[in-house]
């Protein structure tokens, strides 16, 4: 028979739960204390650690000395005074050394704060008391800031040039549409109205034939303008054939001896990646023709492992790699780098004065990119 008034639950269950909660609370408190200690500034960490060591050694020395010479207990006060002076002097020396040693770190922090506040010209001062490692850190910090500044300047220049080119292209298209296609269509519209009111059937047929030829010319003009906006060869022929077609037409017009080899890589790259590769080829060939003075250029497009690789190599005058981003050519090379980075590719530009230039672009294929390669 079951005693309904009896509680069958374990007596100690609430105590166990409270104990577990208390242990978690103590664990969180200990973790909070440890984090608070670790967040103490580096100067005070080093100073307190050195001070604790000095005081500990001094106290231990005093205890051992007194234990070995109990008969001289009357001299303990004077010994403590001397020990206190020694400890204070040691702590002061430690504080001065640590303070001087951390001067470069404070300089880095001050420069970083100025940059965060908007002063991008701020740089860390190289301290005369810095050791070799901290001096190297300061130089590296400043070099990184210089590189970031150069990148920002080139991005602004490229953005300004791109905006200017876009506006110029819009003006050109507007002018061609207004002065060319629009006026042609307006004239054709007038011819149609005249032909409608013409009684002579032969004259009317002749006028309509001229209208038909005018419409065909307007269509050809619109197609030419469309080809200038986006190369139709990419959709019609594929990347390899489009690159070969453009390279041959450009090099023949410039009188360059060209060796062109392209594999069929259609479908291996995303559409935006194909367009970027095509634009990089255009910019690369433009640099060869405008700046290198080359007589021979090699262009190769192939599949290498899981990447599509494009090579552009010339025998021109070359340039100093240290100044590769200067001038018009520099903006072109920088634009090539940005296009490659945008599609997850990598571009290497190697050149020597008088030894030509070699540009190697590698872009991961669609499947390789999808699998996290």
C-alpha cells in the first residue's frame, strides 16, 4: 500500500543543484578576476611583477640573515631601513627601465589613435631607446601605413578615372545617338510621310526602298554601339576565341608579331570572371602597344590544374617594378590587379628595364571555387 503523504523525491536534489550553481558562479567570478588582471596595462604588469620579485627576495634575504645571526637582533631596525631603501631604489630603477622600454609601444598606440581619428598621415616615431625588435615593429607598422596610403590614393585615382571614362562614354553615346541614329530616323520618318502622299507608285516604291536601306543602316549603327559596350564575342564564340580574335586584330593593327595560343575554357569561369579576364587582356595589350615599344608579344590561355591561366609576355623596354604603379601605365596595372582580386584571381607582373614584361593571371574555375579552393 502506497503512503500518499510520503514524498518519494530525493532529499538532496535541491542541495546538489544549488551546489552546482554555486560552483558555476565561483568559476565565473574567478574568470572575471583573471580577465581583470590580464587587462591591467603592460607597464603595471611588468612593474608589479618585478616589484613582487624584488620584495620577495629582499624579505627572504632578511629572514635568512636574521635566522643565521640571532645575536644581532638589536640591529634589525637599521637593517630594515637599509632593506627598505634598497627595495625602493630597485623599484624605481625597474619603473624607469620599464617606462623607457615601453616608449615605442606608446608611440604606436598614439599613431593608431590619430589614424582612427582621421589623420591618415600619422606615423609612429622611431624611439632612440627601442630595442631591435620594437624598432623593427615600428618600421613595419609605418611601412604598412605607407602601403595602405598608396593603395588608397591609387583607388581614388582609379575611381576618378573610371568615373571620368564613364561620363565620357555617356557623352559619346548621347552624341552618336543624337547626331547619328536619331537624325537618321527622323529623316526616315519624313520620307515615309512623303511616300505615303506620293501618287506615283514607282516614286513611292523608290522612296520606301531608300527608307528600308536607311533603317538597315541605323540597325547596323546600333549594333556597333552595343558591341562597344560589351563584347558579343564572349557570348557568341567563348572566352578563348574572343581573346584570340581581339588579340589578332589589335596586334595586326599595331604591327606587332604575335604568338597566340588559346584553349577552349568555355564554361569553366563565371560570366563576370570571363569579362574580367577579357578586360585584363585588353588593358595588358594596350600597355604593350602604348608603353613598351615591343616588336613581339606572346598570349597564352590555358587550363592549369584547377585554374584558368592567361599569360601576356612582350620583349619591350620593361620598367622598374618599384615604380610599376606610377603614371598612366601604373593606373592600368593597378586596374588589372583590382579586376583580378574582384573575381578571386591572382595576377603576377614581372618586369626588368630592357628585358620586357611578363603578366600571369590565374583564376580558379567555377567548380574549384564552389568547393572552397
